[in-house]
C-alpha cells in the first residue's frame, strides 16, 4: 500500500488524474518485494524490474520452446501411427481413433503454446492429456514410469504461471513508462 499511496500523493501534487484502484493494486502486488533499507525494488531501481521482466520472458520462451518440441514429436508419432505411441491406447482397450485424437490435441497444443494469445488455453489442454498419461502409467505400468508425464505436467503449470507473471510485469512496465511520460 505504501507505493500506491506514494504514487497517488505524487499524482495529486502534480494535478494528474486519479489512478484507478486496479492500477494501484497491480503496482502494490508487483513491487512489494523488499530490498535494502526496507524499500521495494521499484522504489530503489525500476531498471531492476525491467531486467526481471526480460529474464522471466526469456525463461518462458525457453520452457515453451522445449515443451513445444516434446509435444510436437509425441503428437506426430501418434498421427504417423508409430506403434510405440499407440500401445497405451490398446492396453486400455481404447479405440485406435482415440490415439489419433490425442495426437491432434498434442500437435495443436504444441503450436498453440508458441502463441502468446493461446498459451494458457493450449497448456491447459495439454495438461488434460498429461492427466490421462499419468493415469495410464500409475495403473498399467510401474509408478516410476509416470515421472516423465509428471515432469511435463509440472512444466505446463510453470508455463501457465510464467505467462501470468510476465503479463503482469509487462502491464506494470507500461504503467511506469506512462507515469514517466506524465512527469
């Protein structure tokens, strides 16, 4: 609340338009991390915030690219009828077409997590596929064989969280630029 109050006071002193509660809340959430002398990161050095946002964005790109490659190969294996990828469906007595359907979801999900607008939706769809894979490994194979599916699920959750965090940081950067322009 301190930073939001301080910004509101500065705006009032300069005769600027009142900031919305949403802007103040997002500033408070993003800048509440403490650093030296009990001050927030943005109060001491806004440049650190930009560096943090760029680093998180790069991490999101690397994780997203790796996940896209994994799901693209897996989905293409199912679509090209590679027997290794269709064994789980026959073991669970599912129709052959279900394997192709999962392959389509994996390929579309791999492409979708590459686009920022569809990243969360695609990661969620791929998570539902991974829940089926985890079910298969726990019930039809050894428990340890579920580790790759669990790892991929954790990375999909990470993609969703990174996307949300980067989005907040980008919005905050825009607000800082707008505030600098007002001064």
